[in-house]
């Protein structure tokens, strides 16, 4: 087995101005190689009068540069929604069609890049606290398409009798054996970056760290209180949370780390979208509040792949990357779902699903600069999904050098909102929380270990697994020690805590 960690890339910083867009380029460590085609541009319209959202990256991450960027936002006819001086990122709204060009010009050299975060208007409006001249609230809505999600076998409530015996996934990764050593420490917190955790589910009510839970879907501005972080239209986060930390209490199921705590970090809006400003907020709050692990069962919308060689996509890619790196430096280890498109992440060629918040998607050429974020960012453990037989789930993304570890993700029984019950779902979204839960157990057993050590040990202790066959997508390549389906192997909870 290997202990390889994907190395951090250099900062996505460039110095060449892209004339006509008023932004600074982002061709660097995440750019395409010379023998690859340039990715297909996807122009994003920001018409005059429409409330559009932007992310601005300063050339240096310090308060002085951020203040310059904030002043430039105002001078260009926009408003600052949220600033993150720790990473040099500003989220802004504007109704001016030329905002990108104007804000870059007025900031002189303080801004590295600026780009839109959505291909449509801001559906939630501008937060009231911002006091935008166009007023708060909605009124800029545009019908969005339904986002492609995980595969559900139904989430109807069932009886609440003990169902631990039905959790084949826990048996597969040796959770019962791990529980003889530790069930997790209450000093360890897992941030569930998702659609919210049901606050009164009997298996979750005692597991939520309410003081550190936060909502990020109000244009990327953090908000506290149950109304901000509880689920509204989706039980996805509740299902994820049950796998990570459902309480051992004589009812329902048992999570991987029932002794640890979970913070609900709501980054999914009522339409099912996770925009860059939401994800940035989620990662920053995880770092600010000292969370030890985050689970990220999503990709950042509206692009399934954000291309570093495209000036309209690179700024958001960079902002999320900065947030991930900063929160890692604060001590959080990040785990993310590989995705459900049966795509080979190590061999990117085309994509037809983006932008998924628009009525029409673009058939585009993509290349290695195009990233499924956050899962393909450095400092993130990428998890593929396997079924009950241990084979790669037919829907799971894969890729040699892209997948870190595998975990159960097909027909997973966990908690759901409806009737405070239980149901099964399938997806890499269900695989990722298995690894996040194991990371929480590992942090509990080894409290001095930092993110790099935990990630490295998770990989090195995973069970070597030879290639399996598939009914969809690229065939498996590699060795039992590391291959495109399982990465370094199937995660092992018992090995992680010994």
C-alpha cells in the first residue's frame, strides 16, 4: 500500500490580464497540459438589471487587499455580501452588466481574478443586511433545471426497531470491531456540508453540535440558528449524517462514530444547488469553528467540471481551493464524493451537463484543468462507491490517481426526515460519509494527528482490492495496491483505530 498524498499545487495565481473581461488569468498548476485542447468556453450572461453573484480573489490574502477590493466593488456599482480576509476572497452582487470589467479596473492590482458564480440570477436575492440599492428579496428568479443527484431506492419511513443487523456496509468496513476500541470522542466534530440535519430525529437529536452549526445558503453569508441549518426540501444531509454518527440508543441504526459530534453546515439551497459562495462559506466556517472532519457529498454548481483555463470559471475554482486549503491548515481533514457520472476523472474529454442551473446545457470539450470540486482539489480525500459484493458501483466516478479510497455506497440504510424514519439511498454521496466517519474515529483514537497524517493513514490502512468488472464506463486499470476503481483500497475502520 502507498502513503502518497496528492501534493498541494501552487496557488492558482497568474499575472497576465485577460483584456476585455477585466479579470486576471488563472492559467497555472491547474491549467491544461500543452498537448491538450483548450476547454470549450461557456459564456455567462449578466444582463443589466439582473442581480448577479461574483467571487473576487485578491492578489494577496490580507485585510488591506480585501478592503481595496471591497472599495472597488462599491465603486463599480456592486455591494459586498461577504468577505473572507483569511483567504482574500470577496463575494459581491451587482446589477451592472459591466461589473467584472469595472471592478477589476478600479482595484488596480489588488484583484487577481473575478468571475460569476452562477449562470442565472441570484434566486434568494441579496441579504437584507447588505442594504443593496436594488433592495433585498427575490424578484430575480429564473426557472432552473433539476440537478442530477444520487440514486434513491425510496426514503419512506419504516419501523424504528433496531436495524443494526441490516447495515451490511458497517460489517464490510469492520465498524463493529472498531467500536470495541472507540466509538468516537465528543471532542471530535464532523462538519456535514450538505442540505441540513434533521434536528429532532431520534437517532440524531443528541448528535448535533448546535452551537457550531451554520447555514451558508443566504448568498454565501453565514447564519446561525436552527432555521439556517435545518433541512427544508431535502433529506440528503440527514441520510449522510446517520451514516456518520447515528446514536447507539436502542432504536434505528448506529453510525460509524456515534460518540463524536456533527455540525450541520447547510450549503444546499432549496432548489438543490451548491454554489461556490456557499461552499466557500462552508469550508471557512469549518476552519473557524475548529471542525476536525468535513464530509462533502456534492459537487459545486453550476459546473460539474470547473475549467482552470476559462476566465469565467477559474475564479470560483480558485476561491473554493483557497477555502479548502485554509480550513485544512486549521486542522480539518476533508472527505468528498467522487461523483455519480461513471466518469474517468483521470481522462477528461467531454461534458454535457453544465451549466446545470440554466435551461440549456453546453456540449463542451474539457481537459485536465477542469475539476470536479471539491473532490478533485488537493487536501481532499476522494471516495468512490462500491456495492454489497465489493464491486465498483455502476454509477461511480473512477480514475487512476484520482480516487483515494473506496467505501460502500449502494443501497445504504440510514436516517431520513420523513416520519423521523429510515430509508436507503445509493450514490458516492453515501460512500463518502463512511470515510468521514472512519476519519472521526481515527481522530478520536489519535487526537494529536493532523489532516495530512489522518489522510495518509486512511489510505495506507485501506484494504488492497484488485480490479473488478463494470457494466458502465471505463474499465479498471492498475494494481491491487492502487487502481482506478478503489484507489488505495476499501476503507477499514478497525485498522484506522488500532
